[in-house]
């Protein structure tokens, strides 16, 4: 007879194997994503419709279970005390329960550990402006934001408010006040929370993900009104990020939004994770700073010129994704085949 699977054992296995994600899906054994590759966990039975549902429901409160069954989707955070935390997505597929859990370290990473360039410290030292971290799913955007928030926490006395879905890294106040608010528990919508956040006397606001026009508009306005706003977007580079922001708005508002963005934008850090020599993964990044030249490009809707400005502004701390990938290759941090595969995306 198949052994009964304890879901906490799977969570622990994911942490011990240094996986980024755990997948539970009916008809397959448990699967981990390690260094970007999906790998079946050896010696575990195939998950059935019944065993999968039992495992998933065992980590839910009654309120969460009802919401999941009604809405068919649920994002929660889950913690094994003194071990690790997990960002969990629950969903249904072919009337089976599915789970994907992102492994989150108990330790908030530092910006040095993540290899962020020195210009990142300058960007988070500002007291106002919009700083965006962008990239595809699973590229470490949330981790980068957490490292930035933690650095601000260590550097200065500020009131930091984070809006997350769900809360991932837990920050302990050092010099700053930190209020971490979770969608569903502490707020009903990002838009609603952003509308009221000014009455909470913030210095720094972190928006876990900008998903719609209302959240985007509120985020830009907050950056305009003298607050440092950190947020993420699912875009691949700086130019695409600016286009995405503008395109979210109806045509009659776009000129005004370009003007607002040209004033409020502080910088864009785009990143993706590449296989590292010797195992693990390393971030390749693109950095855009909102210089007068960049602000003018945004105002005049000449976004295709952004890339050439980044390429020629190394002395100001900017670099393109291609330039950074070539730099990683020259430092023997990635294989040539890896560099070529990723550089081909920019041809």
C-alpha cells in the first residue's frame, strides 16, 4: 500500500533540496523545481485526486477552505515554525486540487548577497520616486524588493508599509517601523489600500505587484507626492516596462501619464535568472535611471530610444541586459552556451 504523504514533509524536502518551488498535481508524484529544472521527488507515490485534496486541505483554515472552494483560486503564506516559509498558490485543474509552493527563506537576503549593483543603494536612499523591479515569473522580483526594504530598515528611521499577496519575507524592525499588510486578511484590494495609505503617514510604500489600471494610477500618484514607492511588474526590460505602464491607460490619459511618469520615475531594475557555473542561478539585470534625457524620451513618447541611452550611459550606472550577460560571461559566472541562448532573445 502507498505510504500516506505528509504535506509538511514535502515542504521540508523542498527547502532541504534548495528548490525554488514545490508542485503537487494529481496523477504525478510530487515535483520540485531546482535551479530552474523540474525534478520528480524519488520514492514518493503518485498523488491521487483524494490524497491531493486531503494534503492541500490539511493546511487550510476553515475560512480559507470555504474561500478556495467558492473562488477556485487561493494565494496564502504558510510557515513551518523554526524551519521555513512558503508562498502557496492553490488552484483546481480537471476538478483536481493543485498546489504550487514557492520556498521563502527565513532570512531576508541582503542586496550584496543578491549581487545588486551599487546604483541600487543610491536608488533606495532617495526619499521619493517610483522604483520598479521587473522580470518574468520566478526571477526573484519579490526577493529583490525584500532586500531593498530590509536595507532601508537598516539605514534610516522610516515608516515602511508593504502591501503583499501574500506576505513573504517577515521583516523585523531595526531602525524603521514596518507594517506588512496581506491581501484578503489586512486589506481587500491593492487599490483600496493605496487609496488610504497616505493617512498612515508612510515614508516608503512597497506594492507587491501592480496588476491593474487603478493600482498603477495610485502607485504613480503616491510617487509624485513625495514618497518612495517600490513595486514589481511582469515585464522583461525597461522599454517594455514604460510601454506597459502607458498602455494600461486609455488613449486620452496617456499624454498625462507620460508626463507624470517622466517626473516620478526613479529607476527600473529588470532581471532574469540564469544557470550559474557550478550550480545554482545568478541574476542578469538591466538598469535604467531616469536622467533628464530619459525623462524627455518618456514625455515625447520615443521609448524605442531608451535602449541606446542605456547602452551609452555606463558612467551613470546604467547597463542593458545584453551588456550584463556578456559581463557575467567574461567573469566565468555563466557558460558560453547559456549566454548565447539568452542573448539570442535580444537579436
